[in-house]
């Protein structure tokens, strides 16, 4: 035979057989990897950025040491302190430069400038914190945001702006007309990026707590107010130091006060207003379902902040006198009023949203019918806290926790309705409902009347009026007697008994006898 027979190992299966085998293998049920329910729940919370309740059985020091936010706060505070010291050493003492000495602010001017800068920064920061009423951020968030704007943003901006100004002056060949280029074309982009970076970090770390545009305005305003605080110290200090070295013109304090009227009074809104555009853009992106909006909205907010900053610096650098005043009255002030109106409108909008979302739980029977209205009004919530202050610390803490839990519940419901939180939010929803029911009996929900203020008046002792003895004889009621007559033991010791028992005898000694017998 010429044909050779192939061995079994050399035979090849036809294509139909291979396809059938692959189909059978694909149809076989794959073994599912067993996942611990606790681990799965933890992953779901992280995926949705949902908070985790602290274990009350765990000691407080252990909870503090195991908290990543605590360690992040410690690290960032060290970074803030380091950058602030570096900035101080750069701008306060005199610096030796090629060709002479560059004057610094001087240790005398810094405390005076800081006092005037704080006049604007403190009320402005408190105003932003007050505006964040419905879902106030944690204290560490406020601290990180303010510290970033005051330390990191100012240090980075000072380095980049100084370098850019030197490069532009070299290109301009020392022409004084080119001195405004850095303030117009470089500083807006650099400073808004430096101030807005902390907003992007917070959006990544705590996007669950960014519930509205109001949250973005508040955090951006804090960063801008902190940046303006340190920047004003630098400007006021330079004005004071320059006036102190220029004899016979303007007294140093008067020069500082003139600059304070321009920067601290008339244009105090500049940096918070510009950075609030980034905060609004990030808030829109975090509450949107579209991926395009999530990318475009923050970039649009940053561009709007930089262009507003650029327009402001251009007007201050190139215009003077009447033209500058017209720009201030016709452009700057209407823009500020528009932002204020927008913020107030957002406060009212958030109140309606909370009332609507809590109403969903009322229709389901999980909340009382009278809960949504007092928990969604700023005035009622503030009045409840005021009443709780004079009721006791336990009631005050319960009231604060109730308002926070109800607000978080409303925003969680809104996020689930928008599709921003998946089924993992159901566990958090049950926990918040249980917390609301547990605190409702102790907390102040809908206060009425005056708060229980403590009384500091001395209580006067009033002399007791002597009581009249009851009637001791039977008679018709209403005419001075009681009918029927009360028993004798009920009348003593106010009156004598009646009847045969009225005769009372003294005790007699049975051994007594007349004397002499």
C-alpha cells in the first residue's frame, strides 16, 4: 500500500469539531469566585464614595489614628507651614541681588498689613461658611481649603509670576509699557489654576458631599478669600515700606489705608468671585450624568475664572480716572450683584429640593407628614438650633445630627433618582432613616414660642397665708358647714370633737385622797 496511515497524535480534527468543542466550553457555567459580603459592600461604598459609619465600640484614639483624613490633615498642615515660612523669608527681609539690594516688606509692616487684610478676610470667610447651611462641610475641609489658598496658591503664584515677569521684561527690552503683560496674560491663568487645584482634589476625594452649586461657590470662595488675604498683606506691606522710605510725601499709615480702600473695600470681591466660576463648573460636572458635561463644565469654569481675572487686571492696569470708575460701576458691581442673587436663589432651590425629596419618604410612610417643611427651611432650622442651645447639650447635639442626617438623606435620594448612586445607596438610606427616627424624639424639630432662656431673677419668698380651720359642726354646704359632719379624727387639731366625745377629762391619780386622811 502506498498510502501511509497517520497516527492518532497526527490526526487533526475537522473545523466543525473544533467549533463544537469551543461552543461547549463557552456554555459551561464558570465557577463564580466567592466574595465576602462585607468586602463587596465596602467596594460598593468606595465605588459610590459613600461614607462609612464609625464603630462606636472602637476607642476614639484608635479611630483617630486609623483615619486617613487625620493623617492627610497633618501632612498638609506641615506643607502649609513650610511654604508659608519660605514665602516669608522671600518677601519680608531685604534680598541681596546683582547690582544692589531688593527691599522686602520688613518686620514692622507685616503685622500692620495683616490687621488690615484680616478686616476683609474674616467677614468674607464667615459669610461663605454661613451660606453653606444645608449641607455644611466638615471643619477639616474648610481648613484644608483656606490653608491651600493662603499658603500653596500664594507661594506657587509668586514664583511663577515673578519668573514670567522677568522673562517678559527681557523680551520687552526694559520697556515700562511691557510691565503689565505679566499681570494681564500670565497671572490670571496661574493664580486661578493655583486656587482651583484644591477644588479638583476635594471633588475627587469627597464627591459625595458636593451636592449643589452652592457647595462649589462656598469652597471656591474660601480659597479665593484666603489667597486675597495673603496677597493683600504683600501689597499693604509694600505700600507701607515704600512710604516709610519716601520722606515728605505721604505718611506710611495713610498710604496703607488708601490702598486698603481700593483693594479691601471697593474690590474685595475679586478673587472669590473669579474662583467661584471653577466651583460652579465642578458642581455642575459632579451632578451631571453626561460624560461630556463632566469634562467640559470644569474646563469652562476655569476659563471663565481666568477671563474674568484677565478683564479685571486689564482694567486696573490700563484704565484710569473716569473710565475705570465707569467699568467699576457698570460691569464689576452688576456682576457681583448677579452672583449674590444667584447664590440666594441656590439657597432657596436647595430648600425646595430637600422638601421634595423628603416628601418621597412621607408618601412611603417612612417619615412623618410634618417633617419635610421644618427640615427644609433655613429660618426654622436656625430657630431649632437656637432653642436647643438653651435646652441642653444632648438636645443640641441631637438637633444638629438630625438636621445633617435628614439633609444627607434628601440628597442621597436625589442622587439615586439621577442615577449617580447605584443600589449601594440603599444601605446608607436605611441607616439614615434609622438615625432620623432615633433622634426625632430628643431633637428640636419645629420650635414654637420663645426659647427656654435661663432666668437670672432672684426668687422672692412669699409668706404662707394661714389656713382657716374647717367647720366643726354639721350644716348645709356653702353656708359655713359640711354635711354630713366629718369624723372627729379629721377635725383635730383644728377643732374640738362633737357629741359625747366633746367632754374631756384630765387624767386622775387613783391613789389621790384628801389631805389629812
